[in-house]
C-alpha cells in the first residue's frame, strides 16, 4: 500500500550555485538542509537525514526517497522558471512604463480642472480613447476606465475581458491605460503570483493600475494555486508570506508583506478560468458582431487614406492629469440600502457581485468628486 507523505517542500532559487537550500515542513517541524536537488545521490543523503528527523520508518524510506526526488525536481523547476520570469517582467516593466516622472504642464492641469467639473467628464475620456484608436466599444471603454479609477478605493476592482483573438480586447485595455499617468500603471505580460512579494516597496501597488497580459489557462490545481496570492490581494488588500533565507550557517525566516491592492485589468481568449478567480472579477466581453468588424476595417482604411494623427498630445496630457487631481475619499451612497433590497440573493455569489457593483458606484463617484456634494457642503461649507 502506498504511503501518503503530507510534507510541504520549499526550494530556494539556484542563484548561480549547484546546491540550494531545501526546507521540508510537517508535523509542526521544519527540516532545513542544503543540497544539489538535481543529483540523485545528493537527494538520497537528504532523504536519509529527513527520515531520521521526522521519524519515518525504515520500511517507508525507499518510497519517501522517490517521492522527495520527484517533488524536489518539480519545485526546483518551478522556482527557477519563476525567478527567470521575475527578471523578464522587470525588464518589460521598465520598457513599458514610459516616463515614471511624468508631470502635467500648467496648461494641462487647467484643462483637467475644467474637465473634472464637466458633466461630460466620462464621455470625454471615452472620446479621447476612441481618438487614440479604439473603434466603438464605448461601454467597455467606460467600464475599463472606471475600474482603473477604482485604484483609489480600499478594495479596487478586477476587470477580466474575454474574447477571441483579434476581437480587440487587449487593444482596448492598452489604449485605456495610455490616458493614465505612466507612474500609476504597472504593465507586465506575465506576472507570477510570488513576484508580487519581491517588490522593493511594500506599498508599490497602492493606488496603482496593474495591466496584465493574456491570462493563462487555469483549471489544474497547480495553476489555480499559482494565482492564490492575487486573489488574496484583491480580497483583503494585503499579502503576507514567510520565507526561509540563509543566515550564516543556518536559516532564518523573514516576513515579506505587501500593503495595498491595485486595480487590475486582464484579458483572456479562453474560458479556462478557475471559479475562485471568476467570483472576484468583473467579466466583460468586446463587441464581436459583424457590424463592429466592418466599423474597425473601415476606420483603419479611413485613417490610412486621410492620415489622421489620432489623439493629440496636449489632449492626452490633460486627460492624464485628471487622475493625478483625484483624491482618495470615502464615498457615501444614500440609495444603497434600497438597491440592496432589490438585488438578487438566490446564490452566495451575489454577495461578491453586489460588492463589485458597489465598487463601480464608488469609482464613478470618485471620478466625479468635483461634481458631488460632500458633508461639508451639506452643512453650508465647501468641501
């Protein structure tokens, strides 16, 4: 009969060395040793010591060795791939962020102030994104921009746009973040969950927008677990992780913490998304109709025939300045109790769906904060 070994395995990155730290946890104990996990003889010695440490019987040693060798190999490959991806993401991030020190001109601020007071604020932002190249899709553009604005909330929103290749889903999100200040956007093509823990600033994502690349297919248990950190960040606004690091001749546990969730924009051309993620997302779809395809083709032809330049730089700058002038404020929604009474509640998913609806209302209020009454105004003073 096969013995089931319930131990947690952690393997440190290679960092240019053949040997690496290995931590085996179980039964309330932790065994730490340095070994070359790619050499069977080294793993054999490691297994011998671990068996003695955990009191594994002689009859189960051979089975434990095979189990350990397989787990160590898989974990080492995963950790090394993750380390490579972190380095790749950092390079791509630097290339995609544009000017992190961008600041609007005084003229842009003046125009942004006017726009913040305009009842067409959101409509003008959508107009600008369409000038930048997006054809149609006004509801989806407005939704993406409001989700981006939710970065100012305690619990920002997570938008997932699903559609087939060539449907324009990624293009829409890319053009949306282009009218945001570059320093507020973190754009990565493939963010591993653990990479979030290694940001230099533990508050690096607070009040930011995270633009992710195409979401991978995630139905296997391993891939579902891989996005656990992002789910927890969306849910609670913070992440905490304990990791072993080498300190002298031993191992020391350090605490990595991330405080403040970003608004997240992501796309996928498939439906292989775990239920755990879906319940935390706002799902949206681009227009896949034949009429929309005709509009896109015609718009491209007209642009090439006329030489239209797209969104003017001065307009882009004052649209960008809008987000810099917004403040994170608490939002009071007087009509929410009545809305809650009418909201469907037949399934537990309604709880998170209602929270996402509330988040969108709050984001809209924050965007139009120069046009909304405040408590001070209600008392006769300007807020």
